[in-house]
C-alpha cells in the first residue's frame, strides 16, 4: 500500500515547489488547511500562484504566505474583504498579481480541471468585465462564456476524517472547495482532524476517494 | 442610508427585511447573500416553509446564531457568520452549490446593489474606475436565479440615486433584476422600466421620483400603490 501518512505537517508539504500553482480549500475560516499553509510558509517558497476563494484574513494562513513574499499571484472571487489587510496592502503597491473569478466559475473551472475537461460554457459574466477576451457562444438562443479548466501543481486540503488509504470525509460547510480541489491537482496534500482505521469510514459517506490523496497528516487543532 | 429629506419616513433595515421576507413563498429555494439580505431569514412568516441556500454549500440554512461562546467555523454563512442548519438540511461542495445557483433550482436570490437600471441591469461588485472588486457569488447568482430581488437603500450615503436609467457602475449581470426593495419603495422592473408598486407611508410617488434617476411610472389611482408601514415585525 502506498505510504500516504506524513509524520509531521512539515513533512507533508515537502512536495510543494517554487513557482507552483496551489489550490487551497476553504471559505472564510471554514475548511481552511491552516496547519498546511503555515508549514508552507516555513519553507519560504517563492512565486506561488494561490487559488482560493478569499485572499487571506488577518496575518495568518494565506495572509502570512502573502506577507512573507511567497505569492506572485492570487486567483480568488472575493479579494478585498475588510479582513484581507495584507493582500490589499500588497495589491495597492503592485506587489502581487490578481485574477478575480466569479465564485461559481472558479469552482467549475476547478471541477472541470479535475474531470479531464478543457472548459465549459457558463451564463455567468456575460456582458461584464469578466467577459473581456473570452469567447461568447450562443446555445439554444442564450449567450455563454467559454471558460477554461483550471488544474494545479498542488492542492492543500482540509478534511474531517482520513483513513490510511487516504479516503476523506468532510464536516458540514467545511467541505466547500476541498473535494473538487483534491481532484484537480497533480500533488494533493491533506490535513485531517482525525484518523480512523481502514474500514472505519462508511464507504457510502466517503466524499474524496483515497486515490486522489498523495500525503496526509493529522492536525487535531484547526 | 435614506435620502436626508426622507430620513424620518424611511424604513430601517429590519423593516426592509420584513418586507422582503413577505415576498418569499412557501417551498421556494432562496439564496441569501452577504450584508443586508442576511437580515431577511428571521422575518419569514412562520407558516411559510422556505429553504435557504448559502453559496458555500448549505441547503436548508437557518438564522444566524448570536451570542455563542464558541463559533463553529464549519457552519458559517456566506457572510462568514455562525448560522444553524434546519432539520432536513444538507451540504454540497462548491461546484454543486453553484450548479444549483445556475440550473434553475433557485426560485430567488436576494442581493445588495450599488445601482439597478431600468432595464434590470445590476451593478454590485466594483466601483467605477477601481482596479478590482469583490465578485463572490453575485455574478453566478444574478445570472442563474429565477428571480433576482435587490434589497438596497434608495440613494447612496451621499444622496445619489441608485435606481438609474443606465448603469454607471460596472455590471454584474444584464437584464436580470425582477424587483427592488428600498427603504422608500418597492419597484418592479418591467418592459416599460421601473413600476412603483409600493411606497413608504407619508411619501407621494412624486417624492420618490425626485430621488430616483430613472423615470418611474405608477397607476394613478392612489389605492393602486400599496403603502409600506413602518411598524415593527
């Protein structure tokens, strides 16, 4: 059996490299792999592109990655939340690039990336700034934007439970982007709240099958 | 905020929320966005069975929870505030949450706005000339929901009209707004522009027109315009 369990958070993130595009799960404070993000910060990586719904809050998590100069570009739907103080400061002086993506389009681009698709047609953003440079196709009389799939080098995932095979469950709305991100990256790293033996997860309730998971570590505290 | 001239007559946020809540019908699936719309849930009449959707994958969201000692970060609203899950509620991942937003399952979404135009164009994500803005789920919800209901003050903090003939702010979606609920009036978007459905007690249709950039039309018989009362819900 493939050895997926890392002995520490630091060991779990050794596969992340300079210049990687990294998907990071979470919405607000729910389902954010805080421990993995902190461990990536410790590695002082550079030129990362971070894909996540928000651009970090306060000075921890994604905000710390930004503050320590690890991030070249942010892709998110809601970059200028009041709590995203670090991002706003960097963006104001052009120290970080930004691509704002409508939230549903961001999710679907990731889903498409994990589903082996090249892209999809969405009514979202037709006639707005988001449509600039994108192809508009008309299907059954309605206009759609052609949006391309998004795949990444790595994904940082927060799960509730994990077994030794890497199967994952999530807790309530902490699921958010995590299951789709786990399918859309070449190297998938998970922080789980709790580990259970093989067979300890009801197969009917497993949201992410372990085949998508490369490394996991156990972090009882968020 | 209300136009200074009408501040004493304008509805407060709870009263606006109460009016929007009255619009929601039994068995509707309704998306609640961030900001002012979150105030709507507690005002839904008890006999109406409405399923609230939150973009972060909650189907069957309950009201915000106040005064809890320990916030459960795994159950937050789109506005990142602690909420409850109603019995029978469920969770989906983000792609499925927005599939639901686009696939016709949302009977309504309640959004805030910077401006709404006579033709139903909506602006709520970016200021004119700004380098960036917050889209969040607004573009998907506006493009996908069966009814886009806007809840906003009638004018800006500086007294500028928000109901306009043509958008001056970058659009979120074109031709989508069905109805607008302000602190002074309720208006429907029609082929002929904004129809004044209801006005707050103590104002005339002409008063509302004076603080509105877009031309309004209304039925001339006074009884045809419902009066919004300011009593507490």
